[in-house]
C-alpha cells in the first residue's frame, strides 16, 4: 500500500506543469508555491525579465549561453536557443533537476546541467534551499535564520572564469543568485577583460544602488524600457541611479551588463 501511494505521488509530481503562451510545458513540483505561480501565469513570474533575456540573446551570435539559477527552466523554454550554441545551466537545488530535465527534453533543449553554485571562488559552500519559494534559494548568509523554511546543504562552488576557461568565445549569462551578483561578476573578471563579446543579465531589484553605480562606472550597464526593446544606459552616480530606477516606464527587475564592444553599439 505504501509503495502504491509513493508511486501515485511520483506520478502527480511528474504530471504537474505550466503551459506557456507558446504552448510549451514547464514541469514543476506542485508542493512549491513558485510552481503554482508559474502555472497561474502561463510559465512566467516576471514578464519583463524574459523579454530582457530575449534582448540579450539577440545582441550577438553567442557561442556559449549560461543560465545561473535555472530553477524550472522558464528562461530557457521561453527563448530560441541556437543549435550550435553551448548551453550550461547551474541549479544547486537538485530536487528540481528531474522535472527540469523533463521540461528541457520535451522542448528539445540539450543542456550541461550542473549542481554547483557560482560565485567568486571555487571550493565548497553552504547553500540554503527555500522550502516556501524555490526561487529564493541561494548561498547561505545572515539572512538565513535557521528556521524550518531553509534546508541547508553543502555544495560545490565554481566561477565563471573556471567555466569559460579563457577560451575567448562569446558568452551570454543570465544571473539569478538572490543577492550574490557581485560575487558572480568578480568571479568572471578575467573573462570580462579577455573576451570581445559578452553580456550578463543581473537581477537588480534588491541590489545595492551603490554597487550598481560602481558597476556602471567601469562597465556598460543598461535597463530596458517596458514597452519596447530599447535600452537606457545606467549612470555611474548613485543619486542618478535612484532617479533612473524611479521611472515606471522601465523594467527595474534586471539589467544588462555589456562588453565595451556591445555597449558601444547601443544608442
């Protein structure tokens, strides 16, 4: 009886899915509230994020595409991935891997899926899985209060420099790491200097505005207008950053950081 119930529960988990506007299925774990959000919103939590990702992918013919924080794979299902591009995904929450692979297999997407976290150093670190909303799982820090909400485990950590290996091949990276964006950028320093064409999509909703201004002083940083594909450059002064991001006409969840070559092409 117990075995039969276990099999039944497994089938329920495998059958739960969100259907995108394009008709693609995103398989989910229905015990995860974020999964229910995907089902209710046709496979999207924040529409503007997917739109910005599409803009990033259209800036160049990328050799390597990397999704850091794949979660259920909605940012991969919702775009066209060139057949010749190498695709790497990082998702330390391995409880999502089974449904994620089912989703990507159904879409015909081949991925090198890794359970590592990405930061500014290699080694191991503690990773906190959020039992109440899988999308806020992240490397462990003072925010994680030891409550039952968090399941803390040890994970391997790598850097983008290690992943890219100094190849000089163009790369486009989506970064969703819940506050550890600086570490990911720092861990890509060599690749950002040695590669002509690259783009990073970083979540900035909760990013310190001082760091965003600092990033804009040394890099080309852009946000997208909500109703078009037009990009606006982020200024390098903190006060000016605050003013810019007060504009409701902009998508303020994420930004693009572009290589000097690609930044110069933006007008």
